[in-house]
C-alpha cells in the first residue's frame, strides 16, 4: 500500500509531457490495483468466519449505491467504497471463539468486540491512503444519539462516510444469517432500520430507503 501510494502521488504531480502522456491512465491503473488489493484483503479477512463471508462486498455495493443517491462526487464515492471493504479490518484481532459464539457475549467479550474499529485504524497506522478511510473504519459503529462505539460520538461529529457504511453494514447484518440467528427478510430488515433511524442523519436514512426500496 505504501508503494502504491507513493507511485500514485508521483504520477499525480507529473506534468503531461511528450515522454509522459498517459499520466491519467497510469493513475487509473494504480487505483484499480488499490481496489483489487483491498477487495482481496477484505475477502481474506472474512474467510475466518463463514457467517460473515461476503459481508464487506455487499456492504460496499449498498454503501456506493447510497453515495450515488446522495450525488456524492467520485472521490468521496471511492473513499466510501474502500472504507466499506476495510471497515471490519480490526476483526482480525477478535478471538475466533468470540466471532463464532452461538450465545450472547459476556461484558468482557463485548468490550473486546467493541475494540475492532480502533484496531482497524491501528493496523493501517503506517499506510497513507490517497483517500481518508480511517474515519470510516473507526466511526462506522457510532450512533448520532451517542449510543455507539468506540467514542460515543453525537450528531454531526460522526463523519458522513462512516454513517453511510454504518447503515449499509447494519442492513447486511440483519439480512444475513449469523451465529445463533436467522436472516431477516428485506422488509423486516428495513423496518428494523427505521426503528433505529435516530442512529444516522435523516438524509442518509432517506437515501438508504431509496436504495433498499
């Protein structure tokens, strides 16, 4: 990732001269490599638990659809796409027995689970992405009413990208089978999202409903 970022920065600063006429094409190639690496990394992480396999791919699709419904620009859309693929990166540090537990987590186990957004950012501490992914990774479980984690942020303190990925992740969790729980139907999941709607900004909930409807 560090080498990719350095190469992208150099191409981004280059002038289109006779000997370097395809700067834009080179940058696009590098961005495609970023996408491929991040997507592969996300799939590899999910392979630890068959219940969540494909989660990041589905969250990414839904989050990008929400971003488009909100008419976000291409850079923000790419940020949300990559952030969605890596939002659960910190789960790699959660013990497998907690990930696969069929019964309710203990308080100590919940505390470990709630560390995964912080761990995800820690794992990327030395990576300077061209896109600001770390707020999405750290804040996708925050809730506007202050009941989220890890920081208990309130209202507009929660980044928009994190809210978009957060609502997409919540919907996918509801519509996918998990340890000890069957998947909800689309309608039941949407109804649950509406019960939780205070967790996200109204315009993000509206865009989600446009996508899910």
